[in-house]
C-alpha cells in the first residue's frame, strides 16, 4: 500500500504548512535559551514537517527536500557537530565540552557558553531530524520479503 | 502544582494505559497510546516540567504516533489479546 | 643426614622441557618416520642423561631447585629434585628409552595409524611425569598431574575403536573427577594451613587442626591421587584402559600414570601429612586396610581374567597397593620396601607388557588360553616373561623379592601380623595366576605357532634389557642407580623429620 | 497513615500501578505490538516518577524569571530530573524506533506479529 | 594532551570514528572496515597507557566540561575500569581482524552501518567502564544496548525475533536500572557515584534506597543474564551473525558484570547492605543455580553456538558466585574469570565462526572426525578453549576457578565450592562431547557410509584463511599464557581493584 | 511464562509499595534532592544549577543550560542513542544501505 494520497487539497495544504512548521521548528531550536524548546524538540518538529510532506505528496516527490539515503550520514553529521564542538575545546586546551575555550573572539565567558549551547543544539536538531526521517524511510522501504 | 488535578490526570493516564493494552484493534490502541502520551504531557506541565511536556507532546503524540500507524499499515492491525 | 641444602639449578626444568621440546619436532617430521623416531630417542636419551646428572647431588642430600615464577599468591612454580623426585624421574626416563625403542618396533610391526600423534603424546606424557616427580609444592604437582591426565588420553584412545573410545571416556571420567577432588583438597589445605609446600615429614600446621578436618582432608587427598594409583574402589578405569596399544599400557602401568598416582600417595603421606599426623589420627590404619583389601581382591580378580593384558592390569592394581601399604606402615623398612617397589614393579611389569605386546604383534593372540606352546616359538620373550612373573610373585633372585622382604620387615616392625599374612597370601596368588601362563607357554603342545618366530629386535632387545635389569636389581639392589640408597634416604627424610 | 502521607504519596502509587501495567504488557501480552505499547507505558511511568520527584510546592518552572529578583533555589522546581528525563524520552523514542524496525523485519519473514503463531512458524 | 584527557579518550575515539564511518561510507563503502579496525587499534595503546598510569599513580578523574564532580559529569579511570577497558579493546581488535572475511560473507552489503554499530557498541562499553555518574552510565548502557539489538538482528532467519525479545527484556533491564537510579537520586540528591557512596551509609536504612539497589541489581542482572534472568541470551547469541556473537558473548555480559561490581562494591558497601537485605547471598545462590542449569542445558544442545551460549549462562554464574561470596579471594576469582571467560568465549565463538564460514553450519551432530584434519588449527584452538573452560591447569580457566574455590573455602561456602567443581565436570562432559566427535570416528549411526573410497578417504584442507585463523590462535595462546601469568595479574593488577569494603 | 511473569509482577509491585513508604512526600521542598548541600556536605547539584545557570551561560532556561552545558555529555550520549537507532533501522531494513 502507499500512504501518499493524491488529494490536491491535501498536497497544497501540506506544502503550505510545511514551511511554517519548519520555521517554527527553527524558532524552537534557537529559542531553547529562553523558554521551553531546544535541539531535540526542534529537530523532531523539522522531522514532522518532512514526514507531513512524505505522507501527503509521496516519498518520490518529496525526496527533493530530504533524500532517502541521507538519513544516517546527516545524523552522523549532526552528532559530529556536537562531538566536534567538544573535541575543539579539548584540542584548544580545555576539557571536553568546556565551552569557554571556543575560538570566538570578543565574547565573555558566559556568552561563549551560550554560543556553545547554540552550536550543539543545532547539531542535536540536525541529527534528530535526519534520524527520525531516516527511520520513517526505512519503515516505508516496503513489505518485500527477504 | 495542583494536587487534585495531578491525581485526576494520573487516573486518566492509568485508564488510557489499560485501554491501550486491552484494545484488540491495534490502530485504536496506537491512537490511545497517543492520548496516553498527551495526558502524560499534561501531567508534566502541571508539575512544572515545561520542557519535558513539550518534548513528550512532540514525540509521544507526534512522531511515535505517526510511526506506530505507519508500522501498523505495513503489518497486521489485529491482535488476539 | 637429614639436613638438606638446596641450590638453584636449571637441570630439573631442562629435564622436563627436553621432551616437551621434542613434541613440535616430532610434529614437523610427521612425514619422515625415521627422523621422527630419531627425535624421540634423542629426547629420551637427553632426558635420562639430565636426570642422571642430578643423581650425585641427590645422594649427597643436595637438592637442585628451579624456582620459576609465582603462580598463585605465595606459591611459586617450583621444581625440586630431591631424593624421591630423582628416584622416580630416573625410573620414568630410563624406562622411557626402553619403551620408545620398543614402541618403534611395535607400531611399525602393526602398521598403526596416527604414529605422529602417538609419539608426540608420549613425549608430552613424559614431560608431565617428570613434572610430577620434581614438583616442590602441591600446586605444581597438581598442574603436572592434570597435564598428565590430558596427555595420556590420546594414547588410551589411540586405536579409535568403540571399545577404546569408551575406555577413554571412563579414563577421563575417573581422572578428571579425581582432579577436581584434588583441587578442592588443595584449596582447603591452602586455606587451613597457609602453605602448599612439600616438606619431608609433613606440615606441622596440620597437627593443629581438628581431627574431623584432618580426616576429611586426608580422605579427599587419598581419593584425588588414589584414582591414578588405582586403589580398589577407584580402579575401574585401569582394566578398561587396556584397549590402548601395548607400549602405552606398559607406560601407563609401569611408569607414568599409575606410578604418578602411587608417587602422589607417598608424597601426600610423607611430605604433606607426615607419619606423626597420620598415626595420631589413625589414618594409616585406613590406608593399610584399603591397600590390603585391594591387594587380595585384585589378585583374585586377576585369576578370573583370560585376556592377558587385563590380567596384567589387575596384577598392577594389586602391586600398586604394595606401595600404598608400604607408605601406610610408617616404619623405616616398610617405607623402603614401598618406595623400592615403585622401581621394581615398574621394571617387572614393563617386561610383562612388552612380552604381551610382542606376542600380539607376532601371533595376534591376546587370550591366555590361546598361548599353548608359544614359548618354543618365542623363547627369549617367554623366558623374560617367566623371569618377571617369578619376580612379581616374590621369588628371591628377582628384584620383587627385595621390596617384599622389606615390606615384610616393616610389617613386623610395626607388629602387624595381618599385613605379613597378606603379603604371603598375595605372593602365592601372584604365583598362582602367572605361572600357569608360563607353564602353558613352555610345556603344552600346540600347532599354532609353528610358522612364527621371535619378534623384531626393536622389541626383543628392550625386553631382554629390562628383564636383565630387574634380575640384577634383585641381586644387587644398589647396583646401577643407587635405588636402594635413594629409598633409604627417602625413608629417613620422612621419618626423621617427624621424630627429631 | 495520615492524610498528608496519602496526599504526598498517592501519585507514587499511581506511578507504581502504571509501572506494573507496563511491565505486564511487556511480559504477558502475546502480541509483539502490544509489548511495545507496554514498553512505552513503562518508560512513561519512570519518567513520571522522576518528574514527580522533582516537583516542589510553591515553586515555579525552572526558567529564571527576572521579576522574581534574587535567585532562591526554593523558588524554582528542581531542573535536574527534567534534564535527565529529556534524555530518557529520547532514548525511549530511539528504542521504540528500533522496535519498529524489528517488527517490520519479523513481519517480512514470518507474516505474523503474534508470539504463539510466530513460535509455531519458527519451527 | 593525551594524559590530561586519558579517561575520555577511548570512548571518544570509538564515538567519533563511529560517526565518521557513515559519512565516509557514503562515498567509499569499502572504507568502513579499515576505519573501524584503525579505531580499535588506536585505542589499544591508549587503554594500555591508561592502565599503566592508573597502576602507577592511582585513579585518574576527569571532569567533563570542567564542572566539578557533583555538578557535572565525572569520568573516573580506576584499576578495574582501565583493566576491563583494555580487555574490551584487545578482544574486540582480535574479533574485528577475524571479522574481515566473515562479515563480508555473512552480510556483504551492510558493511557501513555494521561497523559503525560495532564501534558504537564498544563506545558504550568503554563509556560504561569509565563513567563515574549513575545517569551517564544509563546513557552509555542504552547506547551499547541499542547497538547490541541491532547486531543481534543481523544473523540467521530467526535473528529478528531473538533481537526483539532481547530488546523487550533489555528495556525492562535498563528501565529497572533507571528507576533504581531515580530512587537513589531522590533519596540522596546526587548522581555522582563517589558522592552517592559517601552519602549512602547515612540513609541505607531507608526502604527506597534498598529498593533502588534491588532494582538496579535486577536490571543489570537482566543485561548480564544472571541466572533466572538469562532467558534472552541463548536465542540472541545463537541466532546472531558470527561476528556479532563473537563480540557480544565475550564482552556484553562482562560489562554487565562490571556494572554489578561497580554498584554493589563501590557505590554500596556490601557488608552494610548484607545486614539489611541479603543481596550478595541471593546473587551467590542464584548464580550457583545458574552454573548447574547452564551446564545441564549446554549438555542438551545440538548446535555449537547455542551450546556456547548456555555455557555462557553457566560461566556468568561463576562470576556471580565470586561476587556473591563478597570476600577478596572470591572477588579476585570473579575478576579473573571475567578476563578468562572473555578470552575463552571469544576463542570459542571465533572457532564457531570459522566453522560457519567454512562448513556453512555449526551443528554438532553433523561434525565428524574428518574435521580434525580439514581444520586442524581451528580444532586445536577449540581444544585449548575447551580445556580452559573445563578449568584444567595450566590454562587460564583453572586459575580463576582456583581463586573462586579458595574464596569459597575462606568463607566456608561448601555448597558453592561443590557447585564450582561440579560445574567444571559438567563443562568437561559437554565440551568433551564435541572434541570427541571432532577427533574420533564413530562407526555407529546413519553416518556409516563415510569413507566412500575404501577407508582411505581423501581429506581436503578446509582450514579457515589466515585472517580468521590468526586471532583464533592468538586467543588460544593467550589462554595458555595467561594461566601462567595469572599470579602476576592478581598481584599487580587485580589486587589493586579489591574494594575497600571487603 | 504466564506464572513466572505473574510472580515477577507481584514481587515488583510489593517492592514498589515498600519503597514508596520511604520516599519523601511528593512536592516536599525539603527533599534530599532539592537541598543546597547533601548530608555529607557536598554541594547539591540542583540548587547550584538554579543559582548559577544564568551567570554561567547567559541563559534563563535552566533546563537548557543543564542539558547542554553542565551535563552536556549526557546529551551527546542522547544524540548518539538517536543516531544508533537510525543506524540500526537502516541496518535491519535497508536492502542496500
């Protein structure tokens, strides 16, 4: 069976809705500093928007937004941004994830930490989005026997 | 921190859990699980855990629910118990 | 006489390693039998020479010691060539030379398969036996004891017949269980006394334990080493293991396995528990009873066997218990007799097994009832057989007489007339089950063996050598290797240390 | 057992019941999807326990409110369990995802998700 | 640089290389294996250096993000952790060398995610070893568990079912652990192990604390497959692919045992706990049951890997016995047995892998004596592994049992001593069965028509290739060498691990 | 299986009931995990977070700061868990990953 319906209203609606969800998701990621939200929630919402497109438009056409084979590599990239931030501070003489060793000029210690948090939230968001979409794609691989 | 509210929601939660486990129609069970997640998110909210509530709402009611339904479409929808 | 001095020396270790080192060489030259047998003989010769070089210092009460490294808290892997160890090692390595030569004739005569495995296991087996001989503490002893168990297994199942495989299972079942009991006993010993070192005259710390503890401990030890020594309820593997090729039986019964067992019994009695502890708790009585009943029962069972090798096996069960008996007497002469009997029985029994093997190779007969008249076809072989039979029965010119004589003396010293009676009766029984074979061989007429002659020189020469050796040992017990002096030393070490 | 004790602990009892329900679902249900549902209930109950342990009377959400002036720990709910539970939720989603993948894989091979039928077909 | 971050480096190396593999694998799928092997090879010297440093200068602590211990997460490398980290890296290195050919035969087109998962599994293991924080341990536990489910799911036809059962029970286990941690946190207010260990003596009488301990031990017991909680193990290990089972069987349960040690002996004080809840005694008695049950079940198996899996249940029982005795000698025996069993099981599972690749099966009933000439070296390794499992000197297996027996006698646990020895004999029976079948011809049964060309059959050489044989033989050799070196290990290494409370 | 799981459930329930009697009341502000100092004088993490979070990372949302800074390594682990799950799914389900 295929979950993509070919209802034009649905397609249009989801196409219209998706950018807004994505915008909101980005807001959630970056707003994590001030209110509820953060990388994980934002990433999950981003994934939800992609899933919305996949569900309504069908995987073939919505692949333009996020390719099927990207799941794990982009997930790895997201996690690598996180781990790389830690590694950077480690290489610059600090402990792992000791953000005030980040090489950003003209920032106070607290601001450096804030920047570090932002950096890793982006990484988390990317990873979560990619992986959740990847899991969905894997499940949708179809019921062929093996 | 509302004592009565928490307990009431907790009882709802318990009921949702039992229903989700009892329903033979797995699709209905999956939807009930989403409801369960949503109620639990409400309880987190009542207890002041806004971040957790937000996450649970996005994940439990959103992603997990969608995945559950997709999986059920790919497999069988009925359960013997 | 009793003040032992130790000096560091690598010779005990080398003596063990030389045959282990020959294993890979034997394995490599699997396709070239002559080279392979050359390695075996070379290792055997080298081993014997090494052990022999330890003899003078052992006689001078100087003990060569190889202290390797710690293997458990406070316990080193230590090899110590004391008088008893050198004594046993001499027997083992000396007879290995004879067995090797004989084996070559035997396996080639029968065109056996898996000859490489056979010689390799043999070499490994001898390494383990020397390890048992030189072990300076219980843990080292147990390690080599278990290696011996495993390395003997391929020899027992060598023929790979269902019978041999069943025998192998039985062998492993008995010896592995015994090993487990021994390990438990050893662990208990370590916890209770804090040491596992062998000491002439036994460990003092044992005397402070409660009687129950000592008795249980001794029972476990006796069971642990008693399986290999084939003390009566634990002997069943030995006749079954007769499925092995004859040189293996010769090795098992005369040298390596069973002798390691009785060697272990004497070690435990003399160097772990000590005469004083044993007599205080009345444990030597138990040993006497067990040994005495084993001697009589085994002799009776030997009567009933028609298979030559199985009859020899039951005879072995009986004769091993002579050694146990000697150890249990706890008197100087008894100990000398028991210890001497290790060597004497080894030489005599190996002759008998060599004979049985020669008969099998040439005439393909295993049953005693089929041996009528074989003495004329194989006079040398059967002559040696007769000599060794007489020895085992305790007839004077052969060395069996000497050890029995001392055992009898020991029994009289201890005032136990029952033991003397047992010795006499068993001597008669021995004569009773061996001499009919000799009689059949020489005096009964049969047409069976007209076409065959003497076995190949590879087999006859070692056989005659061993027979001559045991005869000369009977005339002059101290002749070649000072066995008698060594036995005296051992008895003195054990007894004097406990009665200072 | 005073009323205060009941008031302070009734949520724990509900959580205990939820844990039991979840565990029952995981162990006793014969349908593999039901087991997964049970697992979700079980994990939610654990999360609920942590969150309940974090709560404080008369305290506000753990977002610093400048209007409150000084920062007194008594004014804010314990943030640590919340953080831990964010992680736990994510872990639970991940586990569920793996469970889904296995479900699909099992269904592809055996065409059933019922444990009894499955055991029969595996022979 | 390396020294300052020592506790973190091994898990971090695994993590980062696990993340890099899918990225590079997108372009060059063939790079997955070399990268994974390189990562494992790189960690061995680090882990070795870590052990050296810890032995030299005592435990090394590392604060992540520079936040001091109860505030932030702490990594602690103590003798036990560094020793087991080294063990994990060495064993996994050998298994990975072995895996090169095996994995390309058993799941050829899945190299990239497979090796990435292997590294994640190892990262989880090493993280568990190094962390000093109860919740962080849970996170690493989940990483290794999830990777473990994935690795088990790749195998024969029934592997997803075993993996699913493993997942459900594993989730129960980690859930219990998380709940127990919750109880401890609510009662003590801290998640740092050292901190909790300091607070606990004052609150040990609280029911919630004891319940937390019981929950944690039960949960970890499930992951460790401690006896009555073992039921997922035989299916999971026997249906997983050769590489997966060779990785999981020696290491997975050992890591569980490590966590048990960490919690029972380092966070809690066993003597104080024992006065309130007889938890160590219960573990010991259950383990004793596990030794007998596992051995008897192994006796009944017809499939080599399944037999090994049940034998694992029994061997974990030995470790549990040593821990349950709660005395230094028993503890020494348990730690030594963790080491020995990891090596023995790795060697035996590698042999099983060789059999699977070369013969296509590992069914005991279908083996015959030709195997000993077709695969002489593999079979020799099998014999050495079997001797060690039985516990015959001078192999390594003897010495761990020796210490266990000593511990049992020291504490007058006569039943346990009996069980340890009896277990050894049962081991002898079921391994001997295989060895006998492989080396000796059996004339009875339907397989009578062997030797078609008149008795002198031609045996072709089917020995595994060098990359598979070498690790197998190295492990077998290690079993012999470690037996002789065991005293060195006990005096120099394990002696320092014995917790102060014993 | 039925009987054993019933026994397991009963035992588990009894354990939870036993444990709940000793837990601090729900919402009790004096619970050990809320204190500024533990019984042995080590700093209480939660109180420290509430006091220091804003100053340490210029962010009012304490949970975010704890998540990404104080206990950032946990979050790395969490991301890895998610990544692992994705990897497992593609390993199991993808035909040619």
